[in-house]
C-alpha cells in the first residue's frame, strides 16, 4: 500500500509515511478510546492525549513508525469496519480492503463466517477480490511476481527462530536447536488455538470477537514480527476497561519493554520463557479477555451496573442492564428490546 511512496524523494516519503501512520493511530484511538472516556465521564481531550502518549511508547507502534510499516492503516480499516459499519450494508468493505493489501487480515473474513455474518463475509470477500484485480490492472508485473513467486518463497521472510518472530511458529522454531520448526507441532498448536478462538468468538459480543480475532491472527500467522502486534491493541484496551485492568497494565508494560531482546537467541532452556513473552501475552488474552454486553448500542463491561451511570440510563434501563449481565446479548441492546416489547415480539435469549 505504501509502495507509491517510492516515487517520492527520500525525506518527503518518510514525512508522508509518518503522517499516514499518525492519522491512522489517531483515528484508531478515536474509535476505541473515546467511547470509554464518554461513558466514564472523563475529559475526552485529555484522555485522548494520554492515550496517544501511551500508544506512542508501545513497542509494536514504535516499530511500525520506525520501519514505515502499514500495520496501523490495516488495523484502522478493520476497526472502522467492525465499529462503524457493523450494522450497515457496507459491513465487510474495510476488512476486504485490508485483506487485499495484506493476506493476514483475511482471518477477519473467516471471523465473519464463524459468527454467522455471511453477508458481511461476502462483501469482504468481494471487496478483496475487486481490489486485487484493480491492483493487477495498475501494476500487472508486480502483482504477478507476488502471486506466483514471492508469496511462495518462504526463505525471503528470514529466520523463523529469530526472536522478533512472536508467533506460534516462532515458538516451535526456537524449540529446535537448528531453528527449523516442526510443521506437525506447529499445525497442532494452530489447530488448538483456532478451536479455542472459534469457541470464544461465538459466545462474546462483536467488539470482543473482533479483538480476539486480531490476537489470534498474531498467533497463527507463520511470521509475526513485533510490529505486527499492533493488532493486540483493541484487546488490551478492552481488558483495561474491565475489572482485570491490572493484567492489562502488566501486559502493556511488557509490550513496551522490548524485553524479548534480552534473550535474542531464545533456544536455551532458561531463555525460552522470556524470549516468547509476547506470545504468552497473546495466549492469555485469547483465554481471559472478558466478554462485554451491548447496552444502547455500546459494548460495556459485563460487570457494569447502569446505576454507575445515572445520567445515561433511565430507571427501566437500569433494571434491564442488571438482567442483561446474565444474558448472552451479542446483538441485543436496550433500544431493540423496548421496540420488541412495544410490538409484542418475543425476544429469545439464552441465559448463561
């Protein structure tokens, strides 16, 4: 996506890359931080500024800026899709564009299928296909080289055991003294992680489901360089906006610390745990990230009582919010329930 920058002189290209990533980061914070600030009654400008400072020292974001990577742009495309377009006919467009730019966001198309959002999955797949064809028309030689040569040349990626590869395959590679991962071992781990992911995303709200998909993308991708871990940001924010915020703070500190580089080889028994620290954080997020509930179209922590926000909820809503804490409400909000009550339509919910 950023290849057109090659047409510019060196310093203007760097400046434009910084502007693009800064804009993507700001838009991302607006989508995932601002709703929390509004609900909590925090000063939105101050909250945004503090969050921007926190994100700026996050190692994956630092590396994205340093290497001129496209990860933040892809992330905002997906987050905008899952947050802004989810209830529109354009749901899937952002995911499709991101998947055309880079293959790994394609797991979000699978997420849409797994969670029964078939129309959005079709839109995403169609958008990805159309964008790929447009790329072929604009740059046929480069597109042909990618699809017929570069995509299949695994040697171009680098050493799979290198400590910067914080994926499951990197873990398996670092278990072998030669640095060559066991394909069978890796596939078994991937299958287990995918099974857990499917189980979880079918039982949580859409925002948590999308955040978990970003986490699992980092785990199952053959290569997850540290700058790819920007995909865990939404999950960390959701974890911080829960009663498990202490764990979120600890994970954030580790992901800012570059600690894995203390064990750059990572194959000795005493180094293995530390060298794979970011992988363990992703696994923990996949397992322990709590579900949320939909209230008035907003995903809030499952343990949130409406009484905590008297200016936002009426007495009826406070009662309903307490009841919803025990209900699987992935797509049910209070406005929908009131409308159904008025029309006499029975809403079936599964009590957890």
